[in-house]
C-alpha cells in the first residue's frame, strides 16, 4: 500500500488527494405563480443513479473554478441575464460514496456556486442528462450526495442577499412596478417579512428607484407607476445591512 494511504511512522497522517468539483445552486422566481424555483438534474450514473441533484461537474485540467461554474451553467441553461457568486466549499470526509473507507482513496471536494436567473428568459438544455427541471423549493425531492445541505446553504445566502443587495433587479425586467418588487420579496422571504406600505415608503425614501413617468394597468386596479433601478444612486448604500427590508 502506498505511503499516502497509510499512517506515517512518526504518527502523522498522509495528506489527502482531492478531486475538485463545482455544484451550482441555480435559483429563479416564477412571479406569475409566486414560486421560488431551483434547477435540478437527474443523475444517469452511480452513485445515486436516478436521483435528482444540483447541476455539477468536475474541474478540468487548467480550468479555473469560476470557469467550471460558468461552463456548467452554459451546458444546462441559456439565459441572457444571470447573477453568479461563489457560495461555500463542502469537503467533509465520506460526503461522496466513491470515497472508500478501506482504501482511503480520493476525497471529493465540492466548491458550490450560487446563481440567480430570470425565469421568463431561461431556456433549459437537456443534452447529456436524463432529466432536468425547475423544482419549487416547497416540493423538493430527495437529493443525491449532500446536495440538500448545499441547497439550504444557498437558500440562506439568497435571503440574506435580498436584505442588503440589489440582487432582485437581476431577475426583474428593466421596468417594474413596486408591486412586482414586493411580490418577488414575499415569494422568497414569505408573506410576513414586511407590510407593503412600509416596504414601499422605505424604498422610495432611499432614492435608488426612479419613476419613469409611465403607468401600467393590470386587471381592475388603478394604474401603477413603472420604476427603474438606478445603480449609481444605490452605490452609497452598497453592502449596508437591511436596506430593503
């Protein structure tokens, strides 16, 4: 047995060998049905054959982690607008059944990424997978590996980002009503996160929503003003907590 697979004579363990993978937690918001969705793919090989999982890939020789994440996005979804950031690294022992308890083989490290895309613009790519689908966060199947843990970590990140960053405008159209914005927040954070009137008043006082002067009528209600997000006006508030809620 090789030295790296045995305990050294001086009492120290050999260094582990790793295979590095990237797993993407890809969220979207279906504003028509008020659903927060996550993209899942069905595995067509062991381990966890025919289980749903997060879209993932092993990092190729000479490929950066970020490029691997973007490659996996491009292989599974086509979208004009998306937000992507590194989420967390999951590397606990035995997180992958391919790690053999007897032989101390390669460890499987997952560097996860968190993405947000516009639902109306997103086109799923089924090439190379036996299944791909948007799943509501309220109706998740059993997931392969530790992907349920990775997904919940991503969900917490999404909720936190909504509180202090303009991430919501990554998935809203360029022009939107305050009702559209409030609906997105309630879909992700829940109905009780804030009263609409307080939400509206707070955001308008902050000054980074610009009234276009155009109104839109939906249903039997009164015409609603269309707004545009002003990134320059938001800049002084960047990274300050609880800007939006």
